[in-house]
């Protein structure tokens, strides 16, 4: 038989399996943000393989152009650091490929049936994680215990669910919370689903002990509500104030010392940012070449900055800048930070253009972006493994809501 006659059959099979792998990878990326890095990496690999088989015209997508530019610049930054013999440089960071979660989930989420099923599975995983968090909260927790539930540990302090860090747990709960505020008809879910998601996510955010995740969640909810229109803007502001009061009360009940420090502005991050500023002065254009290089140079930079408090990372050096934008600038230069913002901006622009056809996509995109930017003021969530992939996956979900399913994914 002629090879040309066989080609359409092979193309159809490749696209079918590509569609299945994209759907599976996107589901794992969304549900996996409540789990650990290996799970998300499996989802990312499956999604990339699916896109290669499905071959949607991604080169037309502004978000892909911005993501590719970000990856290229970061690789250039790492290469230049290696060439100048920067200590500890040479490791390829996750920020090179984390953004790929956006097109993977967007292609899958353009299918309303997939959204309906995926969100139910995500809620089931989130519910189980919050159940574990409830046991950690009431019984006590410990790193070396099964599911980190240790009755001998201190109860009513902080929770992390199935995540490695409480910071991650609170952040991903905030992301799901703002998605649950979108209209049920676009999510394909009932009011029961929405209020269940909001309730369990609120518990996760309030008990995780991560003040950045708490601030991001409050700001995200306010932004998502405000994006519904002028009539909702005041409601979003009121909701933000009410949630802020509840959040402050939760912090005060858990730790009066941390509450007083927060109110008075006492925070060790000021010293970290001062040391980061010294690193930026040394490498103002292309950055120091990555997180390991940043950590290796931290103590010397801290000594030059001479903040009035002792260096809490004197043994191994600061792990990161504790701020998303500062982390990008210090590690890979100002262009990396601008491209990161451009990546988020492309999703906001695409969903804004379709806000009449899909208002929920615009609302979700506003809430997700706000969670990432506000929480990122005190922790580089977007460049970390689990929260970084989760953040980009949720942006992809908002973008997918705005797309209409055709034979080939449309250009946003």
C-alpha cells in the first residue's frame, strides 16, 4: 500500500493519542499541585508529549512566544554565568519549562467536558489534602511522621496537607479558591461544588501559617470579584477587608509574636532583600546565573549590605530572594522579570478580549494573577517547583476557558 495513503490514518491516530496525553497531563498538573514534584513532572512530560503528537498551532500564541523568550533569556543567563566561572552556576532552573503548563492546560481546558471532570477530580484531591491538614492541625504534625501527622507534635500551629511545605499548601489552596468564584456554567459545576471548594480552600489558607499565601488569597478573591463588573467592585473590596480581618485574627490566635511582628513591620525579609540588592548591583543585566549561584554569593553580599540583624542563613547562604521579581532580577537579570510579567500579561489580555463570551475566564485570570503577584512579594512562588507549575497550570485553565474548541486550538 502507498505510504501516502497511510499517512492520514497515522496522523489521525497521533492526534487522538496526543489529545489523550494532553488531557491526562493537564489533569495531573492541576490535581498534582496539591501533591509533590514528581507527580507534576509526570504531568508535564505527558502534556509535552501530547502537544508534540497533537501539533496545535502554538507558535501563534502570544503566551508561547513570551514563554519561549523567557526560557531563552534564562538559558543565556546561565550560559554566561558558566563562561565567566560564576561559582555554583550551570544548573538549568525550572523557570525554563514551568511556563509550558499554560498551553498544556489551555488546550485541554478548551473542552467543557474535560473541565467538568477535571475540576471534580481536583476537588477530590484537594479535599483529601485538607482532610490530612485537619488531622495535622488538631493532632499535631512532624516531618518524620506518616502523612506528617504526629500526635506528639504541637497542634494548632500550621498545616501542609500532602505538600512538602506549608507555603505551597496555602498558595495552591488560594489558586483553587479564586477559580471556584467563576460562574458555575463555565466551570461545568454546581453551586455545591463551588461552595465546597471555597470552604476547604479557606481552611487550608487560614491554617497553613503562610502569611504570603494568606495575603495572596485575600487579594485574589477581591480581584476575582471586582473583575465581575463595577457593581461587584465594592463587594470585592468589602470581601477583602472582611477576609483580612479574619486572616489577622487567625495569625494572632496561632502566634501572638508573629502577629506583633507583622503589624510592626518587623520581618527578616528586609535583610534578605538588602543582600539581594548587592547581588543585583554586581550583575545588573544578566543576573548571577541561577539560584545555586545566588546562594553561593549570598553571605558575602549580606556582609556588604550589613543589615542590623544576624544572617539567618550564615551556614549555607540564602536559598532565594524571598520575592518573585527580585529573584528573577538577581538570578537572571531585569529582562527575566519583565518577560515573566509579560507572560502573565498575555493571559490577562487574551481573557479580557473574550470577557463578554467567557466572563469567568477573565475573572479567574485576574484572581490567579493577583494571587501569584501578591503572594510573590514575600516568596518566589512562580519560580518554585510545585507552586510554580501549579500557578502556570491555573493560568492555562483560565486561558482554556476563554478558548473555543475547534479541530485545532485557536489563537488567543
